[in-house]
């Protein structure tokens, strides 16, 4: 198997041997020999271990022993002819034997603590461990030397977005940097080619906040100097993978992390993975049994991604079911815990779908329909916690997790009248449910009856986060309540509100100010949640001039010099269904003072990419006045006025169409003149381009064909005609080429 070179000296420590000087350590070449035929490798597992990611107090590092235990279990399978296992392991000197009271007390004193480079973030190939596994020995140096092939140090811990730097002092990567995660995925796919790929993340998860917490080295566990992979980061990882040539895609993303089975992260991962496997709830940290999945895969390497994702669920279900009899303290005593659901979601239907747009329509319809304000809303799918979010981990951010598919089913089939906004809610809920619910959504739940610490029930495996009470806090940790929507106060009581006739809503406008002799048209932004046809009328006005109504939702007027002053008018927006909204507007007509004189201009035409220049004739009755001008061009191109009153506009392609240009000329005495005209932006019809002369030499009786190489910049169809008489001894035929026959 041809594996790209890793540059010696830059990426791995000097103590690794490179006997033949080819840029790869000897241990790397030993493993390379296992797979000479690239097609033999069915699966590559990229294991992303974040060891210092606990976001709460003195529980710093409690996940580390379980990670070592899991890696040791992976060595039972190791890299085989069918499977490649690559691990990136976070480093922190607080996690390597310096706090024995925390998690090393189970290791006998005569056993060396694992010191694989202390503070380094490392990459390993997991070889096969022939010595067996001793549960009391997490991973000692001998075992590490036998089963892990050390590839190289990674990067230093740097703020998010920098990607770190090589050859630094601490060699600890910021595992919560999207650039670090992307580099690991991209490097793994390029370096270990196979038919299928699985990204396996072992870290703490914090729901909508994110996963893979990482602290700056040598900081106290309670420090705020930490990062977390959030929705924005996963969007960044997806952008980078999809920008590569060829685009990179993962078959499975498996998050061995708490609370990550939610629709927000599932949607972001769907851009570059086919199956998303995660838990809606907190997960056990007493180790996992996913090495069993790899053993099954090694025995049957032809397992499809869908089936392998299901294997993860089956193993998790069996393991958690067995643990329920003697539940570990760090799971079962979390207040309000109601269910444990571990699911596989087929992401292919979400990819390039209108899920977010449909969800926004649905959520807004429910919010508007039940008459709720800011405190009741759907943050993740309405933008406040979208992929653009940079950091939402704050101590005053309370939210509750509910099952999204159950939520959709509730609104899809809710009873009520067929008028008002309820039909829109039913329709959009049904569309989203059809998109999300498919036969490839697998889930397992655990029936729990023996203890009163919690209760598990069947769910769909897809959640949405809502900022509803209750949400309990204990010390610095969030305690989530996984609630069903029908348990929330008010849902069953607000249905009657959904059929009410809503009044039209109008965006407010400022005072309308103008000058005599200038026609004014003002348009209003009108919405009606019921979809009624709204009509605009003027029901009262103290203005001495007429205010006309122009569809859609516009008024116009033109005052004279004798009609200056401040006036009020009351407008009515009537939906014709018994509801209306009145709106009072102010109109101010300002007097001219020694007016600026500007010659009118008719409609003009400009061409894309070409500078349009128009000279405007400007003067003032007082030659001492200083005239200034403000140019308003609605297009995307540049627009400016020079000292000679020449208007310059360079339109862009997106400006094609009619653009209303507005020029406001004013002087230092308060005079104002507004000149407006329509500028039509079009493509110029360019002539065909190509050679103008072609010399042809031929013999009698021969047919000669020549291609002109003529092209039209506008993409027009080109026709060819000859000019002048043709001798009797010559025949000319025009097709895609010119054919000439000489007799």
C-alpha cells in the first residue's frame, strides 16, 4: 500500500529511527507491510481521543483511564488486513500520573504509570497485542511499545482557528480547534486509504454546547481558558473537507460522548458523513465495548456502513442493559434523568435538504401561532444557536432537551380548525417528519424498573434543545431534564389560539420628509400570518395635498411650495376578515432656500463591467453657495461623482436590470434638489471573436476543410456567410467547418 511520506524531523521526534532515510519511522514501515494490497483494507477507524475535556471542577481527567482502557481493548483487534486503527490522543501533564488520588489508585505501585511523552498530543497506529490484557494495568510502557506505533507529535495548544504549530515546547494540540480535527480527518483519509471510514470521537459531550473540551496546558481545571467543538466548528470542518479535491466524506461518525444525539449537530455532520451515531443522554464512562464491534467487523469486513452503525447501537444497548442492575454513580444519580437512547441516523436525506428552512418556518409558525414572545422559542433551528454561533457555553444558559420527532408528530396530527395558522403548522411538521423519519433510524432503549433513580423509555434518537424550565444546576455542572413536550406547561392549552384571526403586522417607518415639487412614494412591509389579502386605505389626513394609495402597500403625494409644514395621516391595513391595523404617519414638507438648479435626466443604459459616465448640469441661484452631492446607487457596483459633476458608475453582473439612481444636491443654505433616474444595466452585445484572415493552399479536385475558431463572448449562435462572388471552379460549403472544393 502506497502511503504518503511524513516529513522526518518536522512531524515526529528525533528519537524515532528512520534507517533508510525515506521520511518514515521504521515502526511505520513494519505496519505498512501488513497491507500490501490497498484494496484489502475495508475500514479505517480514526479515533479522536480528548483526554482533558471535563468541564467541571475537580473531575478533571476522569475520562482518561477509560480512554487508555479502550485503546488497550482495540489492540485485541489491532491493524489487520481488513482494518486500520489510527488514534490521536490528547496530552496534558495533569493527566499522566501526577494526580494518583484521582484515577491512578487502582494501579499497583510496582506498575509504571503510562508516560508516553507526557504533555504531547500523539498519533498512534494500534498494533495487535499478543500478551493479553490485564484489567489492573491500564497501559504500561511495555504494553505501549508493543501495541502502539508512535507516528509523531501533533501541534501546540493554540487558540481556536490557528491550527497550532509544530516543533513547539509543549506539543499539546487544542483538540477543540476545528483545524486540528480537520487535519486529522484529512490526513487519515489520505494516509490510510480504504473502502470505508469511521471517525470515532471519545470525549465528554455537552449537548448543544458541543464536545471535546480542551484546556490550555498547566491551567487549573476550573480555568476559563478552554475550547469546545461547537456547531460553528463542525460547519468549518465540513467546509474544509468539501473544499478538498476530491471531496472527503466519512461513512460513520460515532460520538462516544454525552448528550450529542441532537438534530443540530446531526445536521452539521450530515454534510460530510452518511451515518451519525450518538446518545441523546449522558453515557457511562466505565469504559465501552466497541472493540467487540471491530472484532465482528474483522470477521465480516463486508459489513455495510448502515449495518456497522447498527452494531454500535446493539453493543451499547447490551452493555447498558447489563449495567442497569448496578448503575454507576456518575450516571444514575443525575437528577431528573428519564431515558437513555443511543441511535444511528441516516444523514443522506438531510444532506442538501431544506431542513433548516422548513424547520424555521415550522418553528416560527408555532411561536407566532400560540402568541408567545421571546422566552418561548426554538433557538437552534431559528438561528440563535445556528452554525454561526461561536460560543454558547455560559452559566446562565438553561435549556431542556426534548425529542424532536415526537414533537413533530404532536403538531402534525394536532386537532383544531382548518383556518388560521394551524394548517401551516400541520403541513410543515409533516414535511420535516417525512424527511427525518426513515427506516435507517435505529435506536435502543432500556426499561428500568428495579431502582427509582431513573426511568428509560423508547425514543427516536433525535432531539432538539429548547430553553424551557426545568433545568437544574449543581456546582458548575449542567443537569439536564430530558422531557417530553406534552409534559411542558401550556402546550395542550394553546391550541385554541392557533385558529384566531391575526391582525396584519407592519414594520414601523420614520417621519417622511420631502420638499415641494418632489413626488414621493413610500412602500410599507406588511405581513399577515393567516395569509389574508390585505388592503391599504387612508382613513384620515390633515395634509392639504392628496395622499394616493398605490398597490402593493404604497402611498404617494406631491406637495407645492405653499404646502410646507408637518402633517399627520392615519392609514388602515384591513385583512377583509374582520381584523385591521391602523398606523399614524408623519409627513414633513420642508421649504426650499435659494434652490439648487439641476437639469433633469431621462432613463439611461449601462453595460456590465464598463464605466458609465453622465454629466449632470448643476447650478445655484447664489454663485457663492457651496454645492455637495450624495449618490445612491442600489446596485453592487461602484458609484461616485467627480468635481466636474460627472457621475461615474461601474455596474456588476448582479446589477443587471433596472436600478433607480438617486442624487441629492444640497447647498450650505439648506437648499436641496433630488435627481433620480432609472439606469438599465445590460450585457453589451459583443461581436464574434477569432482570426480575420486565413490563407488556404490546395490542389484541383481536392476538398479542403478548415475550422475558423470563431467564438462569441455572449454565447450567441454564429452563422457564416461569404461576401462576394465565388469562381465557377470553386465550391464553398459552410457547416461547423468551412469546406472548399477546387475543380
